[in-house]
């Protein structure tokens, strides 16, 4: 009875005003995910036929914590027209059980006043995992810049300037067997005044590995295109096999295309327009 009356009421306007939109006699409901963070609904009413109520539900219910703001390391000034001849690389003795165990700080070569056993330049910051021969006595390996080291135990320091090719968030990643400490930016990698690293500098990032498992550690930094950023890697192998990979992942490229060959974008320390050195030349003039 009630239904009949309602039906009559629905139909009544049809006769009252011909050609006006007919009110929907029923509704269907559709649930669709959307990018909002709450549930809402929208009713779609066509001229004829059933109305459709769209229930919009949030895609996924997990809320991610806010991403940390990348640090903004400061650049140094460099001499104009200085050639991108590569990073400096210095080879130091590292005793068995020394740097790389976690018990020796990456400042050991500074505080102990060590002199490099060999020095060169390199555009590449990578050498693959090796495996020891049957008799590891006298075992050597090639690293970068043509430097051959005692493969059993050694330390390498890579330093100079990285010219940011563009502005944005860059991701610095490294992996190593046994340890690599990354220092980046003015004062952290070294001083823009005298080019010297501080033994008290805290690394931006540390990667540790061994036993053929070398986990990658990545850190975001915001860099400005065309500026020259001081960078320093202190890498050490305290005994047995070794490996090293230091990469910079530039903005707007896939992770797989991150680089460990910086040809054309890395400069030696001598390119630095260090204020002490400049003052010396100024006094001479
Ligand atoms: C690094 O790359 C630059 C630019 O191609 C080149 O001039 C320089 O000789 C390279 N340095 C080394 C050590 O290979
Ligand atoms: C990455 O480096 C940071 C900074 O030194 C350190 O706190 C963190 O433990 C490292 N992460 C891994 C997975 O080693
Ligand atoms: C080293 O880094 C490059 C990216 O430059 C990457 O393609 C490669 O897989 C890495 N190699 C190792 C052994 O981690
Ligand atoms: C000092 O001046 C000499 C010659 O004028 C130049 O070759 C050298 O690169 C300068 N060095 C520094 C650190 O300013």
C-alpha cells in the first residue's frame, strides 16, 4: 500500500510538467579508490534511469612519515678554467685489524700524520669485489688511478670537488668491503680556507661490509647546479678481500643510471680557490 502511494507520488510530476527531468527511481552504488585521504561520495543524477552514488575511498590506508629534508652542503670557490682532471687519490698503509673494523676512526691518517705510499688522480670511484688467492702473501690489487695496493690491507682517500651538473636533490650512495666514510661539503670534506680535512668531521654517511655482503647506504643532499662541492671518501680494508663503490644519483634519472664515473665533473684539490693560498699569491704580487 505504502509502496503504491510512493510510486504514484514519483510518477505524478511527470504529468504535471512534461519534458522536465524525471527524478531517479533508484540508485546504484559504486566504490572507487581515489587519491584523497578521506572517504567521500558524489551522486550522479542522469535525466533518466537510476542515479549512481560513487563512494570514493582513499587508496591505501598507510600514511608515510614525512621524508627528512635533505641537508644542504655548502660549496667552495674554484679557479675558473681549472681542468676536470679527476679527484685526488692517496694510498695509505692500514694495519691488519686497523681502519675498517669500526674501532679505528676515519681520521687515523690525519691524526697519525701518515704520508701516502702513492698518489694519483681518478675520475672513477669503483673497484669490484675480489677474492683471495690460495696464498695471499704478496697479494695485490688494482684500485683507481692506476694505484696498485697490498690487497690484504690498505686505505684509500679520494678527495676534490664534484661539480653539480644541475640543481636538485642528489643521492649519495656507497658500499664497501670493509668501510667507506663519505664527507661532503665545505668544512666537512675539507676547509675552503686551507683545503685541510678536520679530524673531528662527522661523516655524512658510513658503509660497512665484508664476507662478500656489502650493503649500500644512501643519503640525500640538495645541490645547486654549477657549484663545486668538496667531497672526501676514506675507504679501508682491514684484512682479506675488498670492494668499493661510491655513486652519485643525479635528479631526474633512474636509480640504475647513478654514476661512479665522474669524467668531466670532478676536480682535484688544486682547483680550489683557497683563501690562504690566494692570500699567499696576493702577497707575492
Ligand atoms: C678525467 O676526465 C677528464 C675529462 O675527460 C680527462 O681530461 C682526465 O684526463 C681524466 N682523468 C683521469 C685521471 O683519467
Ligand atoms: C648510513 O650512514 C649513517 C651516517 O653515518 C649511519 O648513521 C647509518 O647507520 C648508516 N646506515 C647503514 C645501513 O649502514
Ligand atoms: C656500483 O654502482 C653502479 C652505479 O654506478 C651500479 O650499476 C653497480 O651495480 C654497482 N656495483 C656494485 C658491485 O655494487
Ligand atoms: C699562484 O700563482 C701562480 C702563478 O701566478 C699560479 O700558477 C698558481 O696556480 C697560483 N696558486 C694559487 C694556489 O693561487
